C-alpha cells in the first residue's frame, strides 16, 4: 500500500491540526502493510525545518496546491490512498481519498470569518469535497453530526476517529524548573488558574475574564494565565483585561513551548476551557494528562471528550463560572477527585488507537 498525506499542517507548532498530523502519522509509520508513505509539503518548505524526522520509507514531495497534486497523479505518481488532513483534498487525479474535517465552526458561524464571500466559497468547496471523497473522518460524534447537517452527508460516509493528548503532556511537578518558567514568563508568585486558547472569539476568553472581574477573591488572590494568540479577529486578551480593570491579575505570555505548557498545566490550581465551539478539544486531554483539574462548558464536543472528569458551566454565565472556580481552588478534595477522574478519562484517548482506526479505514476503503 502506498499512502500520501498532506504534511503541511505539521509546520504549525501551536495548532490542533498541526498536532494531529505530528502525532497520528508517526503512530502509523510502523504499519507493515504500507510500503511507502508520501508526505506532501509546499515547495518552499525544507524537510529539515519540519518538527518531525521521517523514517526512510517516508518520501517528501512538493504539493504547492491541490491542483498540482492532482496533475502529479495523472503524470504517473499513483497512490493507493491520499489523506487530506486539513480540510483539503485533490480536485482530481486520485481515486481513493480520505478527508479529515476537524470542525465546521466557520460554516456554522461565517460572521467570524474575515472574508464573508471567501468563507461562503470555502464552505461550498468543502461540502463538494466531502461528497466526492471516499470517506470523511470526523474527530468526534458531535463533528460527525455537524457534517451530516451542514453538508447533507450520510452517516455511513463518515468515520469518527478521536484524537489523543500530546505525547509530552505528563505531570511535571519539578518546582525548580517551574520557578524558571514562572520567572521567564513573568507570572506572579501566587496561585494561578490556566486558560489555553488565545483571543480567537470562539475560545470565549471574555467569559473567563468577566468571571475574574466579578470575583474580588479571585482577582485579589489568584492570577489568570492566558496562553495563546494575543489578538485574533478583532479581539485582544490584553485589551479585554484592561477594559475590565484586571490587568494586574492577568498574565498573557502568548504562545509557549510544549515544555512550558506542561509546567503550567502541572502547577495550575485549575484549567478553564470555556470555548463556544470545539470539534474535539485537545487541551482538555492535555490538562487531564498533566493532572490539572478541569472546568469547561456545556456544548459542542467538550462533554464528549471530558465526560465526568470536569465541572461544567454555562458558556454565557460569568457569575456561575466564577463561583465554580472559587469552589475548585478552595477545595483540595475536589481538586484531587477531578485529577483522578482526569487521569482515568485520558486513558480512553490515544494516538495509537487513532492510528489503528485510521489504518482500518484505509483497508475498508480499498476493499
């Protein structure tokens, strides 16, 4: 079997889709049924700059565009399977194609797109591709239902394959190393609550910031560490903190390395993930894998991922969120219970299982 895949997303160090490619395919590279893997990346990308070293049976080829890829197939570079990992698939020239759709956030909420017409066109193209490919991979049951509704795709054309946590997310309670991280990221020397998601509107940082602003106890005794993009689609973490008068309580280090993120998860009093919409929600698993007690919201795929290992709040109710954060940080027994549940929950999601399910899908498609 000769399998090609879109390796481009792995260049993004901080995206969930990048993590998907970096974690899933190495877990499949050991499969003896696949004689050769072909990783397609843009021509201006050197393989030496990728965050992953490929084994000898993985070749790297140019895929500047989907159209270029299709032409290559017609010119005698055939594959048994092509796996589109980032919403995109060849326009022509490939018989058996798998397409992973991670979410349908922008088709559902085009008002958040920077270009409404461009988004409408992208949505139309994605729906067309979803109906043309051999099979679609959805990363959760929630996303599968969304794909069925938005693109009118039958459920038997969709395979649900879950993600796993980041491999390097494990508890790390080394206090000396954490003090180095705290100093370097300018995190105040007091307990903190962690948020990972940045300023993108759907991540709903404003709910958490309002919860802090409305709780004198939280604002006075705890820091809120908000990791991720500082500005996105007209929203700003620092502007929100300034407008709510909680600048002294909020630390915004931007994107951080996986080492630093592991330290933050491991030392946080709690992790809050209030996103309006997630196709999956890898940060939930990363937090649980590191032992951080989790608070999240009802909606999208989050309950499907977190199960009973989290406290749930209304994504529009900052007062309720503030009360639950206060409850969590003041109750060590509750923290321990959530940690234990989180460790058990995260065992249900592994990249090895995702690899097995994906390889089975390849076999099913080839018959």
